[in-house]
C-alpha cells in the first residue's frame, strides 16, 4: 500500500510562500551568517535572479548571530539590530517574497 504522507502534511507559509503538502519546490538559501551588508545584498540579488530564471519561489535566509561556532572567538555576525536592518534592506531592495 502506497503512503499518502503528502496528503497529511500541513502547509505552512513563510513570507507568503506555501511550503509542504505536496507544494512545488521552494529554494531556501542565503549565507550562513551576515558578514557584510554588500555581500548579503549581492548574494540576494544573484539568488533572486536564479529563482526567477528557474521559476522557483525563493526564501532568503541569513543569521545575524551565529552562536554555534567551533570557537567562542569566531565571528558570530553583526548582532540583532544591524542584522535585522540588513535583512530588511534585502527584503525592500530585492523584494524576494514578491518573486512569485
């Protein structure tokens, strides 16, 4: 008997993008941690272009405080306020959630 796991899977929305329940593939991508505003914006632009070309919804993700580093002296990110400002700029400038 074939599994009907998909029919029981709940659909969740992230930024208006539905995920699960047999929905089409969604690309969730971005840097592990925000290292710079410019680098984050550049990567977001490239990913948005790729998502548009491939007709795949994109959810951009990046950490502003990456606490799980192998050394407590490693760079953890720009912190909450600065990190959220970069992510807001990515959303405003790139308009990733409006791709599809």
